[in-house]
C-alpha cells in the first residue's frame, strides 16, 4: 500500500515537472500591426527579427515615425515590454521621424502600445495585429541600430604650394566611404596649412554633397590667402553623426554613374583649358555636377587640381564641358604630368 502511494506521488511530481518545462513557446510579436479602428490618419507598424518600424499612414501615403531595436520575448507570458533604441540614421532622414533616443513599447491584451510625446499631440497609440502588409519600409531592414557607421577614409592626398601675389595651395584627394550600406550625406573636407612650429596659418573647409555607400571619390580645390608659405599641409574628412542615409536606388549616386569621356587639355593664354563630355548614366535628372580635375606627377602622385561645373543633365544625356584653371594666370600654375577628370553630383 505504501509503495503504491509513493509511486502515485512520484508520477504526480513528474507530471508537474514536465508541465513546468513545457509552458509553451515564447510570445511572438513579429508581423504587422495597426491602429484599429482608425480614421484616414493612423499609425501602423512592422516587427521582424531585431527591428520595429512604425509609420504614419495618411490614405496611400506613408511616413516613417520610428525605426529601432526589437528585443523578442523569451517567455510565453501574456504581457511584455521592451525599450527600443532609435535608429537615427533612418528617422533623421524622415520628415516625420522621432528625435527621441529610446521608446518603451508594451504588449498586453493582444495590443502593443506606446506613447507619443507632447506636441504631436501627446497620446497613447494602441496597435493590433492585421493582415495588411506593412513590411515594405523606406530603407533596408537590419538590426535597427548601427553602432559603427564608419568614418570617411583618405586614400590619397597631395598638394602644391605656390608663392605669388598671395599664397596659393592647390590640392587633390581620394576619399573613400567604407560603409557598405550607408551613404555619407555631408562629408566635410578640411585642409589646414601650418607653420613650422605647428600653429595654423590658414584653414579651409567645404562640404561635399554625398559619397555613396562603399564608393571612392576624387576631389580637388585651391586655397588662396595672404600669409606665409606653410611648412605642412594636412587634410581631414568628417561626416556628422546623423549625416548618413541608407543607400537605395534613389540615394546618392556613384562615381561611375557620371562618366567623363574625350577629355583633352590645351594651353590658352598661359592657362590649362580642359574639354570633354560627361554622361549621366542614372535614371534621373541632375541639376548640377561638379567637375573635378586632379593633377598627377610622373610617378602618379597627386600634386593638385581644379574645379569646374556643368548643369542640367537629363537621364542618359551627354553634355560637353569646358574647365579653365585660372590660377595659371597669376601663379604660373601647377606642374603636372597627367590629369584625370571626374564628376560629382552637387
């Protein structure tokens, strides 16, 4: 009798252990969500592995409000919350994007809710599951936050200093965007002329319109100032923390998309005159293209360059151009062996 009771207790305990160990699959919140019921203006969301994106919906229009991290539940409970970190690379490039660093999302009673801050106006947004597919976002999907966006890299740099009416520095540079996914939307080139003791004589900065993801560009410019000849000339290239954009077909164009052909140089009135044509190989209209002429010495080292421009490039159009390096009129110009001309959307 005692043995029977002990065996019965053991079976009951075993059943309890098995029940505790198989309490159900973890709560799954992936999929599509929307305000329900809703008017013409409402909010929707799409959750996939590691990412949540929330949109403003207005008829057929869609605007990104939130893009950030999603930490999936590990338990099977009916309530859950997580703090999402804002992917400001995405939201800063949306006119309706949130500027908050983080946002708390809560799940309870088949509803995901979050707070809109003051001025929107403030309210609690409640989302329920829907069969409508909101997965087509504006940017490539991913983990929601990129900690290392990559900084512009200076592949090559060279210059010539000419002493004349003023001091002139002619420089050229090769700049690379190491990120395979993100375009740099405002890389700034800064060239600093320093005296022998290290103090700054002259500094010049210019923002380039963009560098496409993974692309390498060429840039050149002259700096003219009243002051002594520098002992050293240094270059830096920076891009702001939020001056990034996920590369898409509509994003910044690549160097190869503006093809320069038939380039030719002749001297006119003591100044180099460059001619050729440039072709817009993209499918969209480009209003302004900066023509970058880079000078090289016999060994292929950069020794300077100059800039020109061309306007109104229709898709597929080839436009002739002329670029004159006027510094030769006053400074005698830069001595160079060869040159290359590149196009940058401006």
